[in-house]
C-alpha cells in the first residue's frame, strides 16, 4: 500500500511540473506574439514619425491636427505655420502627422541624360 501511495505522489508532482512547463511555454509564446505583432511595428512607426519631424525645414507643407500650413519657423518643441491667408499659428512638433517637401524642391528640374 505504501508503494502505491508513493507512486501516486510521484505521478502528481510530475503532472504539476508538466502543467507549469506548459503554462510557461504559453506565456513565452504570448510575449513573442505581442512583441512582433504589437510593440515592434509601433516602435518602427514612432521612429519614422520622429525622423520625419526632425527633418522639417522652412517651406515644407505640413498637416498638424487637420490644419494644413507651410513651415515658417522651427523652434525646439514647436513649429510656426503660415496659413493661406497669411496668418501664423504655433503648433507642437508632436502634432505634425504629415510632411510634404516644399513646392520649390518639387518644381526644381532634375539633371539627367
């Protein structure tokens, strides 16, 4: 009888270790999933946005919170935009969602064969 109880106790500990291992595997798979599906693409988007904002220059046409204007002055954390009617507004650099090169750069002829 004692050997039967010993066998059952060993079987129970092996089953609990198996459950812990499978649980840890599922957690690891979930972490890898969140990294590649959620965190890494967001990190790439954030890096591209920061690069876009850091490459701003005077005359670029930008969109910030639905407002479209041309960059008139670039400051440390803000940008002064010139509107169509000549008015100027100050917006945060972080609010800029789209940058188009200045029209002078687009209209420049390219040297080619």
